[in-house]
C-alpha cells in the first residue's frame, strides 16, 4: 500500500487498492515503479501485526526503480503524505499494473 500512497481511515478494500495511484513510468516495454516507499525486514516486522490481506493480484512485468531508500517508517509516511504535484513523479492508476486478481 505504501507504494500507492493510499491513506485512509477505514480498512481498505481491494477496489481501494486498484483505484489508488502509483508512481510509475515505462522502462522499454514494461512498467517501472519509482518509489522510496519500500520496507526492509526490520520495518516490516514492526508492521506485521497490523497487516491484513485484502486481496491477491498478479502484476504485469515491472522493474523497481528506487529514488532513495527510506531510512525508517517515518520517512515512508512522509513520502506518502507529500503533495504528488510537487514530487515531479508521474502517477497512474494501480489497476493498470494488474494482470490478474485472485480471491482471498
């Protein structure tokens, strides 16, 4: 969810995820996700008790481009909250990256 910058007060649904936007551009014939919103194993461990699976998707081929690694969860939160217009990044709807959706 962090990569999509989806923040809301209610529990997200798979539709919320699919209609959210993600920073992305094309890298030849595949998508390139451009983000610094990724989790290392230490940060993910802090979040596991709060994570609930809302769906399963198969993504189209993509590469992961990193702006700069986030140092901690606060960095990721700040990036998610940053004004999209001032970031200089391009955003597309997440569903455009999805090849298939599977039931949970």
